[in-house]
C-alpha cells in the first residue's frame, strides 16, 4: 500500500525533536517492515530538522497562525489531492492541523474515498485542564481572541479547536492509540510504541568505556534520557538524592528541554546533583544509555502522564538496564516484574528504591535482562508491525 502520514508539527519542538524516536517515525518503521510505501507530509513553523530520503519522502509546509494558516492548509489539501495512488491517509494526533485536514480531504473526494486512520499518542486537552476546559468568553474577549495579533483563536491548535475535534473521532476509519488510557477514552486498537532492538542492543557497548567517554566514571549514575518537564517527576528524583545525600550519586539528563528553561531551573537548585549531557542524535542514544547504572522514570500522576507512553522506559528496557519507575499510567504493565516500582509523587519511596537497587545491584541487573526480553516480545518494532498488520485494510485491486 501507499500510505501518507499527515503530521501537524515536524519542527524541533514537535515530531522532529528526537528524530527516529518519536511516534510517526516508529509507525513508519513498522509499516515499512510490512512492505508498505510511506511518505510524510506535515507543517513546520520553525527550523527544519527532519530529512527527506528516497526511502522516506518528507514534504514540509511552512505554517503559521490564522489567517496565514488557511494558505498552508490549502497547500496541504492540494498535495493530498495530487496523489491519486494513495491507499491510506494516517493522521498523527487528534488535531485540526492533521486529522481535521485528513477528514476534509476525504469529504472533498468524489467517487471512492481514501480511508483515514487516526493515531492518538497524547490527550491534547490534558495540557489545558482536560474535561474541565471551557471556553466561555465575554464579547470583548471573543473579539480579542479572533482579531488581535497572535491571540488564542488564531492558533490552529488552540484548545477550543482541540475540544471540537474530539467529536469527530468516530469519523476515522480506524483509531490507534499507544496506551490503555487513550484506548479507554477514544477506542480503537492499542499499538504501543516499538523500540529498534537491533540499534538498542547492550551487547554492542561496553558500559565502562561509555562511562569513561562521557566523564561519568566517578559516579553512580541514574539517567533520565528525556526532556525534563515538571510533570515527569525529575524534581522528585533530585529530592530523593538530597534525602540519600551520598556524594557519588548523580542524575544524568540528556538533551535538556526544547520547550522552555525548566532544566536550567533544575540546575540552579540541584546543580551539585545533576550532570547534563548535550542533545544527541537518536542513533547515539544507546551508547549514552549504556553508560547509566540505572534508568529512572519518575512520572507524576496527572492526566498528561496517564496519556503518555514514556519512550525512555523502553530505551532502558531494550538496553537491559535496571529501571526505577513510578506506578503511573501503563508503566506497571509495560515494566511488569522486570524493574522497581514505587508510588508517584514520593521522593522518600524513590530514595528507598535507589538504595535497594544499588544494595542488590546483581539482582537489579538480572531484572534488566528480563526487561530487555519483555521489550523484545511486546515493545519492539516487530511487535508494533504485527499489530498494525492485523488492522490495515487490504490494498484495493487495480
């Protein structure tokens, strides 16, 4: 089949921020492994960070706010209409700028309609109060939101529009989600993120050599290989290190936050506990992770984290690392008995977990091996492809 992925944001703060590690590119790998031909079309209102290739054509459309976005949307629709060989449109994210335009294209077609699949990897409204969000402006506020420069309703993905899009989920030919929370809310098929277990293979790396390369040799390192945000619980880990107050323990953060200055705030308060490594190409992440003694996934319990699949969890699992995580969302199901679980929002339990992990480090490493096997069986690209194969329509006969 010829499949077009429609992506709302290909910029460095969107789907382009971690290269091959993020959801649309994982879907691409899984679909390509089944023999399908994929191309990606999406918007970019920042620096271009994704690269097109003969194996994966990527078309980027410069975007902006309304009314400029109308022109961008027309360009997207023209591109979709210019591809009569497309067998399936796969919209990434429940947004007007992806799913909304995919549906609009389908409505505009005459004759046979191209099926539209929807992939939901976040509850977009969770960032704006979830079900409690209400837009009830005064006449003056409505005027400002419509006509003032860079005001709320001029953003194509304003929460008001996101809320309206949820009404159209049933219009998709099929829905895929990457965790149980989203599946329970929107239905569809559970397709957890798959890891490239050949790239993330601990046998290819020497942990001691990796620690030496990244100047981590003097320390026992807990690694958080994602973008720090308040809801991800990094402060809880740092508070746990304060509780333990052991001079050789460090939290390693990789890449920092592409969204704000939050990691700098962490450094101001906990610089003596933190080691920051620069942003690294996805292909080099396995070597960095090999340098860690353990991976930490200290998610806090809130709607945003319940709706996420923490990729850093399967990074650590694939690399057979001991893992300390909190019981939030799908984390307990993903990790099973192959790691250490504590309650969320509890620095004391995290401190106890760190102490236990290092006091029985041989056992922790055995759990890491179990975690890799679990990743291979349930959370690999191959496992992802198998699920997708079961839901894809047969290619139309010529």
